[in-house]
């Protein structure tokens, strides 16, 4: 990325996180430009990150090697149609918009190398995980550029087929909310068992954080980690047996299928 010039279309939450992450990784402010219709947003991003921010998309993308489209999915079509006349064939487009397929994007912008990404909310803290899909026109160098770009806000995984982006959406895109739900439910259960709410909440939050750290850093798969903390006839076993008797795995599978299905459905609607 030492010479890559990057332009952001839309300078909201996701763009600002990526910009902050790139600068922290040593990309120079002069390599980055952004564009946003909001005067306040432009002033904020310039003040926070020291990059040039424009009101006009065409100005922002001039000379860019990589153009990151970071507007809301509903604004994507208008933005792409507007960009079309200003794009140069070698410019890599990176879309972080949820639910907009490469077919729709290429229909709007014309033939262009394109990487479609599905980041998740913890990216705003640099702790995200993003699924990336590259279209055929993307070169190895551009793939590397997209990888380094999204790595600025977390972990990157590549998928081979675009349909897998719906599965990524179901697992990690929507995933943070599942953990929030579990934290909520564990907090409520802790309160019912007699703990003050703040105490139950802290216990639930930090248990999820600690368990995630163990799952990520131990090199041991989750099933084995679970077995190791589940002594026969112990307290954990009592809870796990209760979860499984109530069909925990099936509940999770059904919920993720619903998310993947909705992702495909939304792609169809937003692509119109
Ligand atoms: N935030 C997340 O955690 C997250 C996670 C996964 C994926 N994403 C994806 O990231 C994208 C951006 O999300 P976000 O949370 O960063 O949204 P956001 O904070 O609303 O930022 C989008 C920015 O784009 C601006 N914009 C609107 N129309 C524009 C145009 N024609 N040209 C240039 N800029 C324009 C908006 O300005 P106005 O507000 O004035 O319209 C806003 O400042 C979405 O597609 C979303 O699906 C976000």
C-alpha cells in the first residue's frame, strides 16, 4: 500500500474507521481522499485524519488506484451511476455495502475490477472480520490491495463464490447481534438468579470476551475447548445438556439460514 492512492465515496462510520486504520498502519494521509455531501462530515474527517475531503465524487477519485464505495446500500445505485462516467478501466472498486451484488454494481458502473466486501460492526473498533469476494477482472495486485485495505479494520477472509457472501452475512455480518442477544439473555438470567444487574452484565460481557480470546488464541477448536471445561456431572454440563435438550444447534442453524435467505432477498430488492 506504500504508493496506493485510495478514494472513499462516503465518509461516514465505515469509511472513517478504514481511514483511521490505514493511517495507523502507516499509509500516508496524502494517499487518501474522500468525498461526502455533508459539510459537517467533511470537516470532521479532515480534522480527525488530516486527509483531503471533497464534495464532488469526480474530484475525489481522480488518480485513485482504489475507490472504496462506503455509502448506505440504498444510495449505491445513484452513486455508481454518477461515478460511471469518471472511472478509468484500471481503477479497483471496493464495495462495503451490505446486500448489493457484483452483478448490480457492474450493471451500474460498467466493466470494472470489483471486490465486494462484507465487514461487520466491530470494524469500527478495528476488531472486525470481513468476507471478501473478487470478480474475474481483479488482478493479484488488486486483490492484495483490497486485502490490506480491509485488514486495517480487522481480519480478512476470502470466499470463492459470491453466493458465499450471503453465508458470511449470516455468520459474521449479523453475528455481533447474536452475541449481544446472548449477553442480554445471560444478564437477565443472572438477575433472576439474584445478582445485581450491573454485576450480571459485567460477568456476561467479560465471559464472552474471555471465551472469544481463548477460542481465537488457543489454537484449539471450540468443541474441544467446550469439552475441556465441561466436567462430567458438573455445573457446565447441566447447562449444556439443558441447551441441547432445547435444540440449541437447530435454533442457531435456523436463525443463520433466515439471515442468509434475507441477505439474498435484499440483494434482489436493492439491485432493482
Ligand atoms: N457501520 C457498520 O458497522 C457497517 C458494517 C458492515 C457494512 N457496512 C456498510 O458500509 C456502508 C456505509 O455504512 P456506514 O455505517 O459508514 O454509513 P454512514 O455512516 O451513513 O456513511 C455513509 C456516508 O455516505 C454519505 N453519502 C450519501 N450519499 C453520498 C454520495 N452520493 N456520495 C458520497 N457520499 C454519500 C452519507 O452522507 P449523508 O449522511 O449526508 O447521506 C454518509 O456520510 C453501508 O453500505 C453499510 O452496508 C457498515
